[in-house]
C-alpha cells in the first residue's frame, strides 16, 4: 500500500475525529449529555456505529462512547479489541473516519444544520437516507431493476462530462449519490446548471456538499445487512462480508484528492467497495478487500462508468428499444410539467385506453406498428392534445389469457422509462405526455408503438413470440375500440376475482429477496400477494413461464393439514428446501403461529395488541407513533431479516382486503388501528369486505393517529364505539 495514501488517510481520520470531538463537547456544554438524538425515520440509531459495535447511540453522552471507538482505532491498542474490522493503520483509520463522520453529521442535525441548503443555488440536499426509502427501493435492489449504487465525490472537469457520467449511470439503472466538492464546484451544481432533474425519482440523489456527506450513502449500505440480511449488531465481520458480497456499490472520485477523501475512501474499502479516481494516484491492493485503481494519464471520462462497473464485478444487461431518447428505469420518476409538454393523450382530457389481448400466431405480424387515423402525422406535429388508443396484440405458444393483465401492467414501465415521455394510470384512465425535448430529439408517435413491441418481447420473451401494436388517434375509432376494451376488462376481472386458494393446485414462491435475506421465502397464492405488494399469483405464474429456473417457482399445495390456519404439506416441504432448513412450516392465514417470514420490503406491518384483543396495521411511510409504542422503522427492525415472528408479520396492502386476511384469527374484525392515509387508500374495497363480514361500519370503528397513538386511549375508543374485536375469542390462546 502506498505510504503517501496511508499517511493521508490517517491524517484525514485524525482531523475528522478532532473536529467531531470539538463539535460534540460544544453540543454537550450547550444541551447536556442526556440530550436525546436520532436520525430521521430509522430504527438503527447511528447505523454504522450500531452495526459495527452493537452500541446504541441515543444521546450526546452516548456519542462520546461512539467517538471513543474511533479514537481507539487511531492508536495502538491491546489485542483484546477484537471488534476491529481489519488490521492495518490505514484501514483502521478508514473505519475511524466513518464513526467520526457519523457523529459529526449527527451533531449537525442536532444544531439544525442538516439537511443543508446550498447558498449559491438554493438547492436543499437530501441529508440522511431514511429506513422508509430503503424499504421502498428494496424490491428494486433484489430483483435486479437496480443492480447497484454509485457514490460520486467531487466535480467533473466540465458540466457536460458530469451529465454524461450521470446519464450513463441512469441508463444502466444504477442509483447515484452525490457529495463533496473539487475546487469549489460539485457534480450537483454541474447538473443543476445543465437543468438535470435530481432526486429519488430520477435516481440521482445529492446528499450534501462535503465529502463527509458520503457517510449517508455508507449508512444506507450498512443498513441493508441489518434490515434484509438479519445480521446482528456488533458482528462486524458478518456485516462487512455482507457488504462485500451482496451490496454492489462503488465510488467515483472526480478531481484532486485530499486527506478527507482519502480517509473516507479507506472507510469504503473496509466495506468492500472499490473506488475509481480520475487523477493519477498510486495503486492500492489491500488483500481480501478490493482494489483502489489508478487511471491512465490520458484518461477518458467516457469510460469511467464502465471501468467502475467492471471493478465491482457487476453484470448489467440493458435492453434499449430503437428510439432516439435515453431509456431506463432511472427515467421512470421523471415529471413533465404542462409548460414542458409537446403533446398529451388521455388524462380525462381526451378519450384514451390501453389494452393487451392474446391472438393466434397467424392473426398478427411481429413487431408491426400500425397507426390508424386520418392525417395522423399532421395532427401529431401540431402538438397539444389528441385521443389515443393503444392496442397490444400478443401471440405465442405459451401465451395465455391470464397473462394479458400482467403484460398490460408493464405498459406503464415501458413508456415511463423513456426519457421525456411520461405515463400515469392504466386501462381507460391512462395519461401520456411527450415533452418538447423528446420531440426535439426526434421522438414520434410511431416510437410509442416501437418501444411497446420491443419491451414486451424483452420482458416476456418466453411467453410472447409475436407482438403487434396498433395506435388509434381519431376520437371515433378510440371510443369504438374502448367499448371492446371495457368488455374485456370486465370479463378479465370476473375471471381473476373468482380465483381462490382452494381453486388452484399450485401456489408460487418468490425468492427474489433471498439475495438480501437468505432465509426468506414468500408464498404467493391467488388470495395472498407477496408482502412487497409487487407480485401476485398471476405474476408468479407468468414469471415462471418466462424463466423456469428464476425466483418464482411453483409450489404444489399438497395435502391440506389445517383449513383454518392454511397449512399444506407441499408448502412445508418446499419451505424446508428453499430456506435451507431455516423455516420448516408455514401457516398462511394467521399471525399467531408460524406466520410468513419477512425480508424487509413489506408494504405494511401487522402487530398484535393483546390488550385490545386485535391487531394494528402500520404502513411503510407512516412516521408517527403507534399504539405498540414503536414507530414503523422500529417495528420493521423486529420483523425483517427472514425470521418468523409470531404476533408480527409483513404484508402487502392489498392482502388487507382479501377474504383470507387473518382468516385463522378472525379476519378483518381483528383490525383495531391503522393510519388514516391507509384507511383512505383501501376504503372502497374494505367497506365491501366489512359488509360481507357483517360489520359494514367497521372502518369507522378502527382508530387512527388522529384518535390515539397509545394503547390506553385506544381501548377507550374501541369501547366507546363497540369494536367487535372486544367481543371476540381471545387472540392469544
């Protein structure tokens, strides 16, 4: 290892530890050592210190202890300090850096300085990344939609180079965090000057203006092993190996390096994350960790992303349709304002629909795009508003009518992943906008059909052999075809709505999250979707047809052992094998005995409230307190990691209104509390289910945060409204 770099890393760590110590002592003098602090919306205190040492930093006084760990790493200490990640002063200084930066940023939060605002641009940085965001993106991280994340530190030589680097990362679906400066400039400022949209929707997230803000990205990474991996706090070796093997991150440092960048980089190397610089630096090969690369003197920034991806060992395959704009999931969150719109379709402004129907092979022509309408080129070139009907006809040896709705749901992603093209809604309430920039780049109406044909082939290659797309733009044709589409929607809904767990012989598993939570197995049935809310039984069926060796496998039900709790011999046999023996049995319809495992991607958490003889539900995104005395983030730390936890369970939102919801425990009448936003979201279907259960006014009897956030007031309310849970058999036998 280069003595120059090692010395710089150690100097940088010493500087940060001293700075953090000064800020901490000042904060203690002003607020007292018992002043309580927590990062926003997290159950993991100061996550890096918590994961590495097991110590819970709750107060300013606790930060003294946490900073003590950093100080120990900067001095020769006895061998009994076995919690150290690695030997070697430079690497130890890297871990000391992460501890110091975490405390430094925590004190900035205490002082109201985070998230910070750029004085030049007025841009407000993201700051600490919450547990909610981590769980929201969890399914994308495990299903390959988001293959990894990059941390870019500093500033590119020019604004255009900064845009080129970030656009390539977007097209490769890599989440990008920005921090730090070089010569007073930063990639964040460069992108803002070029009008690039920033934020979670576009997967380019500025964390803060200083190198230390990179710690937020590393905190995000370390929580993956706490949330999804089930690694225990304090087991530093397991955490670091999880980072190296399962969290696919890398750093790109742009511009001159300094001591703080070197020591922060040493911290990242500890976690197995390689870094690539665009300056001439000595090579580092810390054995068993990763490589810190130097670059050629004639460095080509156009190759920096590909080089970083190769260093991290990522295998990325991006299917791009032949259209004149960039394409990838990173553009899915792009917003097109009215003033930026060239043309729009639907959105209650014009008649519109989208419909997928199956056809025989001889009835359609593969990859053919037909546009039906008089003078459609002139109408499109005029811009403004137009009717639009999208008919996608699919044929294939394995194509089934059940797959129509699965393919139809992907229309949203197919369109939204094109830069400058925006989609919302589905069926006959869809809404599409094409931006002025996309039109300027040459995006035509025909391209709308081309990308549907291309991506339907790509996403459903084992099901679909031929795809033909027809676009209707005359109002008369759209309305005429719309009636056919609505008849098909109705028939499809009746068919799917009549599906029950008893009516099929096969359930489907979802093993996608095993890349993060090795013991977790979702069992998806017609009446119980995956806990992430993204996969239902038809999705599992289609996914198996597409990839017979993939993450969705058929699970023969076998013999029914318990009709009340939903236990099957075939499900138990599959679970033992798929979980490596970690899970031996599963009851599908109860929270009390051998419930479904949870990985961390769940949309909601169910938790028993014994004194109310019922359960509460809290959805991801609700940051308030619950009658359990814990917030969502704290509860989620109890439920995730692939463990069965009786009395607690992760579920998808739509499962709440299923007839099989807690069937073995008394069904929806057991629900005593849920956030108001969740009540409003499911109100229509819930009222229908409550009427079928004989309690049509149940939703009004369920408390929410506007009524109470503690169990004592909850009981008072339930008694005052006569909630049925109070009269049911005890939920705990």
